[in-house]
């Protein structure tokens, strides 16, 4: 995962929102692991998202995927 990668996030209404990774993975204490900064295209907000969640094949993490 690297800057420029695109993420698709499904919110609680099952609406897809596109985000763009803007940082390399780095340790994040809130996620207790590697995370990347993401800028969301719907409102230009930024968040840190867990690399493990984004890349996970687990059904519990299907709401966020690398595309």
C-alpha cells in the first residue's frame, strides 16, 4: 500500500465512498498497528485507516477495500 492507492469504503447506508491514500504505512497508536492517511472524495476529510482492515479478506472488514 502506497500513496496514490485508491480505497472504496461502504458507509452504513451501503453507499460507496472513494478515498485516496496519501501516506506510506506507519505505526498508529489509535489503530495499534500500521495505518495510512486517507483523503475522502465526498467531503475532502482525512482519516487514518488500518492497513490490516483495508487488506483483510475477513467478512467483517468488507466495508473497506483497496481497489
